C-alpha cells in the first residue's frame, strides 16, 4: 500500500466515524436549545411544580379533568335532593389523578364547605374568564396564585365533605366562579382525555350564560326574603346570582332595626362575608360594593355601608363613627339600603341580572407570575426612555421595592411628567415623584451628577423615591415583625399607604390607615390603583 492510498483510507474511516457523531451532537444541542427557549418563554418555567404524573396538553386546550377509563358518571347537573347540583359527579377510587382542564391560575385550594377540600382554577379562554371547580378531593398539589397547564395533575379523587362515596365533583363557570354555572357534561363528553391529542381544534368553552332572571326567589339555603320590600328582594336575588356562595349568608328584615329603621321596614339587605379579616374577604366586600354602586339606579339603592364607610348614592363616601364592634362597624358584612317600593310584587318588573363592575379577578392572562425576580426589570416600552435607567437603578436599592412598583407609582403620582410639565400640586407636592418640601429636604440628593439637587430632575426624583420607599418598607417591616402592625392583604399596600399618608398613619391604625375620610377617598384608591397597575410594567425575563 502506498502512503497516498493509506492516507485516503484513514480519512474515509475518520469521516464515516466522526460525521454521525457530529450529527448526533448537533441534534442534541438543537433539542436542548429548543428546551431552553421554551423554558425561557413558558409561563411555568423551571420549578413550576410539574411532575412525572402530568399529561400536558397543547397550550389552549380544554380537556377532561380525569381519565374517563378510571371513573363512572353517577350524577348530573340540575335539581337534586331539593337543591341545585351545579356540576357532575365522576365516581372513582380514592387517589385517582385529577388534571387541570385548561391553562390557568389557582383561585382556591384547600378546605371548602360541603366539598371538604377543593381546587378552583381561573382560565382566560377566547378573551373570557372561565372557572372550573374540582370538589371532594383527597389531596392537592397546587397553591393559590400558582399558574397551571392543561393536563397538569392538581389533585386526587377523594371522599371528603358531604359525600356518599369517592368521586370528583366538577363544575364549569363561564364568566368566572360565583356568576352562574352551566352543565359541564357536554364539554366533558366532547373534550379529549388527559394525554390524548385532540382530533381537531381545541374544544370551545361555552359563552357566559344569559343574565339571571331576578323573578326567581332566593333559595332558602342562601338566605331569607321574609319581610323584604321588592327592591330589597331584587337586590338579594341579584347578589346571590352574581356572587354565589362566596357570600356566607344574606339577611335583611328584623324586628330590631338598631341605628336605623331600614331593617324593620324591609329596605335593607346584609351580605355577610365569611373571612372578612382576610385579604380575600376584604376584596369580596370591595367587589360587592363596587357592583351595587355601579347598578344603584337599577336596584333603587339609597346607600351602602362597608368597613365603617358610608357610600351615599350620588355623594362622596365618608367615615362613620366607631360603634364599638366589627359587626356594628360593618366589617363583617356589606349593608345596602334601598328605597323599597312596597311589598306588592304584581307591580314590579324584576328584569335580569345587570352587568357592571364586581366580577374582578386577580389572574393575569399574560403569563406574569409572582415570585423571585419578577418585577426586577421593566417591560420594554412601558415607561418613557429617559425614566427606564433610573427606575431600574432605584428598584435595586432594597428587595421590597422593585422597578415595576416604582413605575406604577410614578404613573399614579404624576403620569411621568417632569420639568415644566410637572406642576406643583394643590398640596405643595412637587416633581415626578410628588415630594412634599419637608420630605424632599431629607431625601433629595444630586443623584444625576449635574451639580444640582432638583426635585424636577428625573434622576434626582426617582432615586429619592426609591430610597424613601425602602426606608418606609424597612420601618413597616419592623412593626410587622414585632406585632405592632398587621398586613392581612400583604405588605405592599402598607408601604404605599406610608408614602401617601405617612408611616405614622400606618402605625396609629395598626395596619392600613383608618379613622379619617382622606384614607378612604385618597389613600385606599391610591394603593389599589398602583397594585393593580404594577404587573403591566414587569418584564417577562431579565433584560
């Protein structure tokens, strides 16, 4: 063999050996790149709680909540044993896996009256809110606020609560939980099983049902219409249709009217809030109050009272005197007084459940998930370019105050105006962050290095805002840690209240400020507006 021939043979052998190796390497790297890309853009991402028992479906799917081969249909939707059965029952062995029917966010997970334990998921499908309910479960593996995927195992079949045997009770609520449930059987029958690929496009979820007929009396399980005038009956029925068993009970007439005659006259309705001290309880009361006031003309409302605050229709809210107890101060219920129209039901036009505010949800449809790192960077284009660098810098001073919160706060304070376009407010607040002169004297610095300490300078004002908010956060955290202040709705609203009303107002109230009308008409809307707006400023991933 000559040397030239030997060299060629060796080259051929190397080519046949190495080329397949490199092809396999490229393929593996490509797969890994795709997995990394999906992990970077997925709403779930690493550490999401996905497990080996999941049977994930394509994004946007609507699937059966259980493998149909493991369960038996035993009870349908509608009247059963004198009450409304709002779902279907699927009997199966304890421990049978239960899967999320669609991509969504966990609204409830844990103990539930009647169900023993349940999970409730919120989904945004075709632009509308839809909720699914999973009742009588034995165990669950998700938490409130967690984002889940269609086909992710969320629970197991159980026999808890008011149950005659192990089964899953499954409900579908177009329009969101607490509105009106629909028969889920057609959607169960037409949906693919977990792990199966749909033969066609994703199964359509039903549209929200027609608005409820208010001529239907209030079910005895929800409350009593005894002694109520027609406007009060209409309101009580609407509250039940709108909010369902989120309201613990509905009351109205009583012989002892207390401070006013509206109860004895049958013109008042009390909507009781079960966990009224919790963040969810406060949010429900706010939601009910908003809904009633938005439809005050329809219900012929005179006024609403909630959390010691009096809301007259057509007038400004005001703080009421302290009557000595949580019930008398209306912390555990929303009180609504109507004009009445008597008791003759033959002359009333009942109508249908009106829309309007009151069906709020905290779920974000754009895959923004709370957790470490979220809010550390601003979403592109959400703030003026000249603000972005300063907001991200100020949002790195302390872990409690992130850029997305500062951005939402600046939008609420002065709409990102500065210089000549940022006029002094009627209270004397100045600049992009609306500093009062005394506070600016303590926190104002030449952060932008132009040789001036200027309240209208973006750099100076935003950095001072960040330092002031971090000081407030540290102070309030100390009060919470030593038990002086409580934060049932989270600490962020207290930080914002401290910025708006002063830390002393938080300390004096032992939590969110109370005891002055300004806290009702200014501080509460200020904090709520910023917290609601904050997610829009978050980037999906680090920039």
